[in-house]
C-alpha cells in the first residue's frame, strides 16, 4: 500500500487527469455525454442482434426440417438398377390387378346372364325370384264344412323369350289342332298366287303351354303380441301419412289405453292400419275393448281393433298343368315391325283353311327382347 500511495503522489497533474484521478467539471460532462451516446448505440446494436438471433433461429428450424425431409428422401432412394426393378414389379402388379379386375367383371357378367337364363327358361325357378309381398286373405264361406278351406285365384307369370308369341283361341279344339300341326307357314305378303316370287313366308313352330299351378298350400299364422289391426277407417281423402300421424297420436296416449308406438303401416289393399307398440300388454287390452272412438278432424269415428295375424307359407306343392286354349309359337324371325308381324300372325291363325279359328288374344315378343305373360283363372 505504501508504494502505491508514493507512486500516486509522485505523478504529475496532467498524468493524474489522464488517469481519471483529477478531472474538470466540463471534461466530466463531455465524458458522461460520450458514455450516454455509447450506451445508446450499444442498446440499438443489442436490439438488432436480438432480431438477427430470432431470424437465425427460424432459419435454423427451417433448415432442420428440410434436412429431415431430405434424409427421408435419401433413405427412400435406391440405386438405379434396384429402382428400375422395383418399378417393373409395380407395373407388373398393376397389370395383374387390372387383368384380374377384368376377369372378375367378366365372370360376374356371365353369372348374371346364367342366372337370368335359368329364371327365364325354368318357370319353377322364378317362384324364388319373385319379390315378397304381404297379402290379406278374405275368405267367403257357404257351407259349414267349407269353413276351413281357402280359395285361391291363381295368377301365373310365364316368361317369353324373343321371337315367340302366345295365341289364345276361343275354342280349345282349335288350339289342339294348331299344336298337332306343329309347323306353320305364315304368309307375310298376303298374295294369293302361289307362283308369285315376291311372296314372303316364314315358318314358325307351334307347341303347348305348360304352367305350374299350386295343388296344396299350408300357411302358418302367428298373432303379433304387440300389434293391433285397426279397421273401419273412414274414406276422408286425406294423405296416408296424415292419417297415420293422427292414429299414432291417439294410440300413444296412456289415457286412451295406448303407449308409445314403435311402428305403423297402412295396408293399401284393404284400407287397414297395423300399429305396433313398444310395451307388452297394450295390444291385448285394446283388442279386449274391441272398438274405440278416435277423433279425426272434427268428427269421432268408431274404429274396430282386431289381432294382427302374420302368415308365412310353410308348404307349397305345385303340379304341371296345360293351357287348353293357348298355343306357344316359336322361331319367329325378325323380318317385320312388331305391329305388322302381330297382324300377320293373327290373320294367318284366324283362317279355318290354315287350321285356325277365332283368336281371343295374341301376344308377340320380337327377337332380342323378353316379356312376361300373365295367366288368370279362366272363368268362361
């Protein structure tokens, strides 16, 4: 310490001022202003450096992402020979997939054509292809012993392929005679001169029409435990949805003996409604009441409540039957318009000289088309 004090004391006034030990007020103010300017410049530089730092960090993050993406791409890159081999395998796989898809579509098309052919050529198979339909049986009884019998009116659908026709004669003997002749030469030009070269003729084959009729039928009936059949509905001319809404609104209230309605269905063929409830016992109570008064509009109507019976065919036996007055014509070439060919066939088979007779109805299907003939019960 002594040596330091001695050295300070021995320094000149100019040296002491230069070292900051002695400074005039004016010089001190200038130094302070200089330091202020220097600190302000440092603050500005610090702010700029902070912005540059944030920008650099953003660029770094972006560079990292690009690097990661590049690394992923580099990992996926293969040598040229392996890449070419892989592309060839992919192309082969796509070709195989396309071929298999075309083959599948072709097989599905053939399967559909085969199914249609079986249905059209075998009427028995059509029974399984017909859509299901709910029916309501209305039985009429005359004698007491007939009360358990069910009378059916057959409605037979018979498929017709192109180039064929069905002719129904008024007399069965005429149809039998046409069938026995087997082949018929039909004149299309209607010229009487047998040596006329401009005459046009076609040969058609005549055969019987065999159909399948039900010989025995068993139906299993089941009563719905939650369903009722509402009948006696008035004909008000209102839409079905509005009528169903009014019935559901009435029968869903507990004060009317009902509960929540699960489903409703309007049976258009008999004008009745089936209501199904969500709870057990509701349908039974309503059926016991038998009748209820339901307000529809401004009027109350007395409606009948009955059990709802659903039926399923449990046994159906068929037997072949031959139509006595109808003949099937086949092998008809497509040489005339549909109406002209129909007229030519009817004119030919109307003539007694050709073995024909009075034609009741004739249906013709041109080649390349298909149709379904409907046979009803002959009440004549």
